[in-house]
């Protein structure tokens, strides 16, 4: 299978919040150690895509960082 997805990179002039990056890295590290696939979801995912990648002013109502995990049971 060929991956044709475009790689999305935050813009240099719109860096991702350093606290959010720290949280994302720590959760990713823990999920990897446990063997759980993890996906960033919610407002933080939306803000990163709209503001940091596409440069739009999306606004933010919350500051939480939400994740979804794929588990067998």
C-alpha cells in the first residue's frame, strides 16, 4: 500500500504551544511503551491544524489536550 497523505507541518511563524507539545510527547511516549496506538483529538488537534498548519485564526475555548487510544478490550 502506498501512503499518499500529505505531511502537515506547523508554520514557522505560528509555532505550536510548547506546553501542548510537552504533553503530546509524554502521552505518546507512554502509549508507545504500552503498545497502544494513540490519536490527538479535540480542541488542540483542531487548533494545530487550523492555526499552526493552515494559518487561520480559529479561536480557542479550552486549553485541554485530549487523546483517543485504540485498545482491544
